[in-house]
């Protein structure tokens, strides 16, 4: 199982592929807006990266940037699209 440990704003988060997938199974994807080009694809659904990362960490979306979330999530071996 893939485990990723990251520190954001001084707090450490440990993310596992299983944890992320469990969240994605119960989450409804928000609409991809404008030129949103970073998303996580899971079970045929496209989830905005910030939606997934906020749900996984509990952080508000203003606390991180999309590129950081994208890099962290894609290191957890989830399918991704750009």
C-alpha cells in the first residue's frame, strides 16, 4: 500500500491510497469549472483536485495550492489526468 506523508503549514498528514479511495467512493464530484485541467479520475468520475485534497486533509481550500495537492495526490498512485 502506498503511504505519503506531507507537511502543510506545520501540520503533518499521512495519506494512504486506501484512505483516499474510500473518500472518493462516498464523495460526489463537483463540476469542473472554467479551465480546470487538474483532476483525479476514479470509477469513471472526475474530481477536482482541490475538492479531493480538502476532503482528505480537512484543510480549507485556501490553505493549499492546486499544484501541491496535485503532486501529493498523484504520488498516492491514483489515476490522474492533466
